[in-house]
């Protein structure tokens, strides 16, 4: 069994820490990151050229530099982001519980903190936002390791092998949770895999899968703020569909609870769709696979806001996840324990089926 050191460079970038593997062997060394210096001598990974065994690298061994200018939402559900520092100011976004946001200006005594996310700037109530050194410390505790696809059509496989079954394909820029905070390596330097979770109601932690490390960027990040941009529904969209989508958006950022059936307290993907539909008199089955069997199958060219989009294994047709189409090629869905109810690109994964229950 050969043991070697694995060198990581860490880069601080707006509340996220990017980890890039350096393929060169290394001795113990130090590297300054965002004002911090870390000894990386103890970062090791085991490999065996003559074995197909998977070696793992515990993230407990990966040093995490501090976050700067970060604010963390200390709420049960969402911290509202307003356009102006006023109680009745227009809501432009939501910051989920323990989510991170960039602090632009500290509270000047009026009870509001100026923040920014994406291209937007707004204000949040200071009493619900943790800032300063305590926020930096907490960021390390509540963040997650994620893998972001750096290529279109990222193949997600059942096992860490190019010969393994392809479970799904992920769009560029989409994020996958790294399971159990472990970065998984396999075989030689050029043949490494990351163990990730696909959104799925089959288990609390989603479906275990693997992606080739060279096609993802690994990072340590907090949950992100969500923008509430106005939706463009297009023509021919009924009031029922508009109202259904608007109701679904009210729960944006709320918690994901596997097996949950109560809006506001916690739902999984099919629990979310079932309960939203129920409010409008549509009684659909509880599990995504059963929901996909009902209604009328439609093509992507015919989709309207309120229709259901199903995901799973395109090869076998197996379904284990569902979202509600909201227009502009986007869905809202109860994604996972990290993100809760969120908005995603409809093609963040390859849809297996699209179904219509609302016949108007």
C-alpha cells in the first residue's frame, strides 16, 4: 500500500472556499489564505495501484480558512431581504436559516444591515444576522462541501467507474452535495471520483452516486440567498396555475424533511407537490413514482407553469424526484437537507417525464 501526501490549495471567494487538488507530490508546507496560514502536513490519502478499493479523505483533515464580511441568518426559516431599510420595504430575496450573505455596511444604529448577493443589494434586520468573528467561526460549523459541475452533461454514475451505469446527467454550474463530508478518490491521479448525493426521496440523504473529480469544482460553502425576481408566465396561463406557482414560492427556503407532509414545517419533494396541489383541489399520490403514473404525459414544448417535472434514471425510467414547473425553464422543488425548497433550472438534471394534472 502506497501512502502519499495530497496537496490542496484553498481560495476564499465570496463566502465559499474552493479546493483544487495539486497532482504533484509534496512535503509539509504552509500557505497563506485570506490572511490565515495553515500547516498542511497531515493531509494524506491512501492509494493502491493494484486495487480497486476506494480511498477516502476526511474533511476533518482539510483546513478551513475564515470567512470575512460574512453574515449568517439566525432564523428558523428565512431572513427577508428588503430593497430599502424599512419594515414595509419590497422583499427582493430570502436568506435561508444558517445561509451566508456578504455584509456591505454594518448596522449604523437604525437596526438594518446592508448586504449584497449576486447583482443585488438590499437590507436585513440586524437582530437576525450574525456578523463579525462569531459569524466567521459559525460558517465553518454550518457549511457544506459541494461539487459544482464545470462541464455540461456531467455524467453521474452508480459506482466510481467509467464502466458503471449512468444515473443522470447534470448541467454546468449545478451543485451536488458531497456525501458524509468525504472526498472520494479512486485509483491513479487521473482517475478520481467524488461521492455525491442526487436529489431523491428514496432516502433522507438522497441517492448515493459518483462523478469524475476532473469535471467538478469542490468547494465549502453556506446556503445561498434566493432572489424573488418576477416570473414571466407567458400567454394562456390560467389564474389557477399562477396562484399555484405563487403559493409554492411562498415556501421558498423552507426546510426539507424526508417523509414530511406539512407545508411550513417540512416536506420532501413529493410531499411538497402533493400538498401544494391539494390546496387547489387536486389530490395526487404521495410518492413521485406514483405521481408520475397519473395525469397526462406531455412534451417539454407543451409545458406550462404548474405542470410536474420528474427526475431519476433516464436509462431505466426509474423516478425518484419531482418539481413544479414555474416558467422561464425553471422549477421549484424540495431539493435536499442543505437547500430545502429552492428554484432550479428545469434541466439541472435530465427530466425523465413531464405530467399534467391541471386541464384548463
